[in-house]
């Protein structure tokens, strides 16, 4: 198995200004995408990409750059697309976090917490409340243990069940977060040569 191909922010910025820019697919939740995204990027949440992979790849005939917060979800999306036989897939090294840190512009909308921060809040709250509750009901300590085990498994497997569940909440979903609207965006526009 080969390591996924990465591209750094400077190279992506130059490619976006070229005559044949790549298709930028942002695999974060619609809520995260709305907060900040690279101009001209298409929002294709990771779970939607996995569920409708074959339908989506029919409309990806040029270079594709995958973006998420830091690169973890983009790596999972890259594996999904590579397994489907799509060539020319790259991951933005460091994700939108690195893009912004290097001073490149993003389109901003309503500010929302990113998915990783939401996972930390929920996991931490469950652990804290179960430890405090174990004073009255000692068996609650096992809830904290289960959350710790889940986080350990998430780190080892590079997946996050809690993150996948949280991504389905209305807070993280947008009105146009379905396969049909994503495909119509991909079909309706060619790769944007002028960033908006």
C-alpha cells in the first residue's frame, strides 16, 4: 500500500490560479464548511462520499484535492476514492488549518465548532459526569472506561464513531447535504478557474 499523495498549501494556491485547476473536495461537515472553506471548493462530507462513491466519481475526471480540518478525514476519503479506481487524488497537507495558518484566503460564514472540538466536548462531558456520578452510583465509572476505550480504538483505527454520529446532527448538516445536490453541483459546474 502506498502513502497518499499530499500537496502543500502554496502548491494548491498556484494550481487554483492555473488554467486547469484541480477539483477541491472539502470532506468536512456542512457546518464546518460554512464556517470557513477554500473558495471554489465543493462540500462532499465524508459519510456522503462513502455512501455515494460510485455516483460521485463519475463526475470527477480531473485532478482532485481533498480537504478537511487537518488531513485525517481527507486521508479516509482518499482511500475510498483510490479503492474505487480514481487516479490523481491528493490530500491538502495539514488541511484547512494549515491553509489558513499560511495566510491563504477562505470564504467565511456562520461560525461553528469543528467536529473534533465537538467530540472532545461530548467525550469529556461523559467522562466527567460519569466519574462524578460514580460517587453515588459506583458502576458509572465503567461509562468513563467505555469512552476511554472508544477513544483509544478511534486513535488506533483512525476512525471516530462519535464523530460520525455527531456529524449527522442538524447543527452539522446543511439544507443541501445530500447526494443529489452534491452531484448536481459537480455536474453543473466545471472546475472553477476563477475563485469566488
